[in-house]
C-alpha cells in the first residue's frame, strides 16, 4: 500500500480527492473544542489524510440540507476506509484535526471571509473527513493559486442575516451555526433559520459556487423531511439520513414546529 493505492481505495468509496498533509502543529482553539489532536496521543502518526466528498445542494431556497445527508454518507465511507486499512495492518485513526487551517496552509484550499474553505475545483460544497496515518504513508506537496475575489466581493457579507460577516472578518459567535449544536436554539436563530440543522446562505450566494447548481432531493429524503411528519415526532427516517449524533433531543421536531409556525402563524401544531 502507498499513497496512490490509498487514493484509489478512497475514490472507490465515493471520495473525489484525497490529500496527504503533514501532522497538525496548531494550538488548541477554544472555538473548536471537538479537535482532539495532540502529538503525544499519536506518536505513530506520520501524515494527516484529508478526504474530500463533493455534493450538489438541493433546491434553491429549499429547507432540506444536502450537506448533512452527504456528511453522514461520507462519515460512513471514511469508517469503511479506516477499517480496510486496519484489516491490512496499517495504523490509522479517524479524528478531528484543524483541517481548514491546514488545507489553506499546505496549498489545498483557499480560506474565505465566511470562515469556509474553497477546494478547487469543487467550490465550498464539500464535506471533509480526516484521519491520521502511520507507516508507510507520507505527506505530499501541493500548491494553489491565490486570488483576491474575497477582497472585492461582499455577497456573503450582504446576505448573512445574522451579520456574522463584516469588514472585520467572520465573528463566530454571531453566526447562527454556532448555536445549533445544542438541543435547543435561541429564539432569534429559529426566526432566521431557513434550512434544517444549519445555515447555507453564504454558500448559496458565493460566486465560487455559481457553476454548481442545484438538484431535486431524492424522494426518500423529501418524505423523511416532511414538516408535518417531523412535527408529529416521526423523525427516525430523517435521523438515519443525516446521522443521529446531530439530531438528538427532539431537534428536528422543534425545527419543524418553527418552520410551520413561520409558514402559517395561526396554525396549531398537535
């Protein structure tokens, strides 16, 4: 097994690209408490693997987030990849590392003013999975052409309903997504929310995604995310599609209730 063979294996599982980066050397970030990397914990590690899963968003102005459906699919694909490597005797470990900073630093991606990264030619419509690799894998060298589009474009800044993007950059604690990992959200988040589980407004207006377009969600996705179905507490199908870890504590039901209220303020939810 070498880097090239691992890329082939990743592609067979649905990943569009795989990048071999150095090990992280970033300090702990208080805004990213899920990052678990430390050199002491993984002395056998030799490279960081960045796996890119590419997706097309569902209907423009739609309510169902293609990102989270694809995030769940890519998670299971990365688990399958790790199991394949382990079965062949190669050391690896799926874990969260500061991948956005690393992708920009090592020539894989461009950092954008909305805090996301663009991985050419895929725009920002990607899901990134990461793992650490031991012998015999090694980092590779990449380069990316920098551009000044974010310096002159204010599309995301103008579109952000929470005003989280401005002249001073991105303010994470103003972003709706910052508050959406818990069981309940502040009322102002429900008021601005357009899609389940997150916010994709800055991506919808980003010119880097202009050529991607939109697709109809598959029938099983539409049925699973029917508002009346979710509001009635029938969330099992939707949770299977997007993952149970991010949909606990009745989150989808609460969201559905608020979406229905916004659509018809006088409607009573049973």
